[in-house]
C-alpha cells in the first residue's frame, strides 16, 4: 500500500506546474519600509489607512501587514496588478506572526467586498474556504485541528476551474468544493484580519493548469 510520504511526493510533482504557471512575485528587490509597486490596497469596515510595507529578513524580502493599534475588527486586502482570470491557480507563502493570526489568499476578486477567500486561522488551527459577498463571509468548506506551527511559513494554493475549487496547504489538498457565485474573471491577492501581523511572499497567479492533479490529490482526512 502506498505510504503517506509517497502521496505527498506524487502530489508535489504533479502540483508544481500549476503553481509555476507565472513567475512568483517576490519582494527581494523592493525598497524596504515602503508599500510595493503594482499592488492595490483595500480596507473594509474601518477607516484606518492600509498598513502594508516591504520588509526584509536577510536577503529575503516579503510583504508585511502591520497590526492596527486600534484593534479594529475589519480586514485588509492587497490585490496584485495583472490580467484578470477566471480559471486560475493562486498561491502564496504566509506567516501569521501576531495579533489575530488570520490570513489567506483571494481570487476572482470583483471589488473589495466580493471575492473568494481561502483563510488560514492559526489561533483556531483552522482552514476555511469562503465566498465574500457585500463584505460578508459565507463558509463553503473547512477543516480544523490542523496542529500547525504558529511561527512558521505556510504555503496556500488554490486551483479554481469552472465551479470546482481545490485548496492546498503545504502541497496537500485539504478542501474541495463547488460554488457558482462568481462565475467571471477577477483579480487575485492576499487577505488578512485588520489587527493581524502577517507576512506574505512568493505570490503567484495565473491560468489553471492540467486537471490531472485532481486524480492524485491527497485528501486531508487520509492523512489524519
């Protein structure tokens, strides 16, 4: 019987073409302590200005979201410039370093209040798939009891083709669902709670690739 490790290796090999469909957006060459170019920032449900700056750890640059000292309950989006895509593969590395440890990736973004969201919540050790309409989140699917290292970087990826959505965490598919709310092309980016200290790197967004990866997915329940 194939081991769990063999499933992980097979998935990593098959999933790579999807994540590599566009060059990753890194921040290694960006000036530190300034917002990066080519990104539109949005705030929802509070009046503070966006708090996104490039930071660097050694040679590695990344996009950092600073916690709002007011402790507001809103949320922030950073939507990257680029061609809007319907069938899309989106991925990013993220580290949720403080505050409300809640962040993720967004796609088929119509505007600041209408999009899909894959959210990692390390306080709850939960990953959820949501549609956001008029600024209100509706949970489509989710998985809890993740037991992830709160101090580490984690990689999220989403492949959305037609109405099928697959969410991957660390190269392993953890969620799969169908939804038809946003059937048109949209933007893509990253998301976090307004009072989160969140770091993002290696962002990619491009056309969804070969559908053959769905036959090699490792379901989250298989690894529990």
